[in-house]
């Protein structure tokens, strides 16, 4: 049987439709800082700006040269923190060489009220309390949950296995699944007998960063698979999952491209709207 396609373009369009009237009323503004000219970053920023245009959200792309110093970048962050017209902003990662070691202090410098990427300790910490405290959750984990919810995939009581434990994807999505009453197992590079664990998953989230690493022999018959990975290869884009190989085995699967990617972008915009709602409450 053909598995259900967890189509991120469809689910993201539904979320953008929901956001449009809110944007009209609240008039939030999203700012993205890019340092240098990483082509993948430029392409992600283009998609984010395009999605802003779809919902008529104001956006600004601040492009700084690749030799920008940490002092200059911190000064820009300070300016944006104090600019009342800016609802939310983020620094597109990865950063060029001289700044890459500074990522933790850069993330820390962004006001928690404007941290629409949800990477800061305040917003991550709140998620640990309960679902109700997921104020500005990181965009990719939030997008994964919305993708499952859009296609009515039940989470409660299911065994969810997350492969990957990064602070931006693996760990927060595991917490969000737990907040929705899944039983969660997190795997990583030191996990022994990985396939024995992935084969137990009702819901498998692949956030490994290795092209097509999750193969058919690693999944249970009827599992729901969400592929977070994105890789540019000579044959085009692919994910962390062997998409073709899994077709005859799984009940639902997200494609790459067109799966988690559009959900990440629309969830970022959702966070910008939420941030504006909170800022107005506090004023
Ligand atoms: N579509 C989107 O919007 C979107 C957004 C963000 C990321 N991504 C993609 O998602 C993927 C993951 O991103 P990330 O930022 O979480 O990557 P990351 O920071 O590199 O983390 C990768 C994780 O996978 C684990 N891992 C690596 N090799 C493994 C193996 N052989 N077996 C089991 N676990 C293994 C690592 O374990 P250790 O912790 O032990 O090293 C780590 O926890 C990447 O392809 C990235 O490009 C897509």
C-alpha cells in the first residue's frame, strides 16, 4: 500500500493561511541577520523572506560581510533587541570561521522575547515545564509536531524514537513529543544496536545529518517516518532516510524536499506572531 505523504507544503500552506489575518492585525516584523555568503544560508533566507511575503509580514534581511567581528555583530543584536519596531530576529547559522566559536554567546545575547528561532536557554527551558509553556519553541521541532498534527497522526501513547540529539532539533523535538504523551527514546552516535531501537518506533524522527542512513531494515512495518535531514548530492536533494526503500514498509513518510523544510519556515513565522502577541500584552 502507498504510504500517506506527509506533505510539508500542504501543511505549511494551512499554517500560513491561519497566520495571515493575525499578521494583518498585529503587524509583526521579522529580521534576519546573515553574516557571509554561505549558499545554503542564502537559499534558506530566501525561502523565509518569500513566506513572509505570502502572509504580508514585514521582513528585513541584514547582510553583513564575512569578516564581521563579534563586537560588530553583538552591537547589531543589541540594536535589534532595543528596537520596538522589530518583533523577532535571528542570526542565520552556520557562521563563518571567526564567529563560529561564538554561537552560544550570540544566541544568549538575543532577547528571549524576540528569540523567534527558540534556540535560547529561556525558551528551551520553558518547554521542559509542559506543552502550555512552549512559548517560542525551536522552529524545526515545532514544524515536525505541526506536520504530524496536520495529518492527524496520533502521538499520545506511541513509542517515538528520535535519532539525533542536537539542541536545535533532536532534544527539543523529543521534549515536545513527551509533552504530548509519547514514550520517547533518543538515539545518538554512541547508541549501541541502533536498528534494534529504531525498529521499535511507531513514530521515527530522523535528524542524523547522514544521507539515506535510515534504511528499510531499520523500521517497523507501518511506522510513521519524519525525515528532518537535508543533503545536496549530485543527484539532487535527499534526506536522512532512504525514501524509496521505505515506501513499501511504512504507513506515512515525509519527503525531502517538501517535508520538514516548509514546516520550519512557517513555524518561524508562527513564532514571530506569538512574540508580537506577548510583546503587546506586556506593553
Ligand atoms: N529541514 C529543516 O528545516 C532542517 C532544520 C534543521 C536541520 N536540518 C537537517 O537535519 C539534520 C540534523 O540536523 P542537526 O542540526 O540536528 O544535526 P547535528 O547537530 O549534526 O546532529 C546530528 C545528530 O545525529 C547524531 N548522529 C550522527 N551520526 C549518527 C549515527 N551514525 N547514529 C546515530 N546517531 C548519529 C549525532 O550524535 P552525537 O550527538 O552523539 O554526535 C547528533 O546528535 C541535518 O541534515 C540538517 O541539515 C533540517
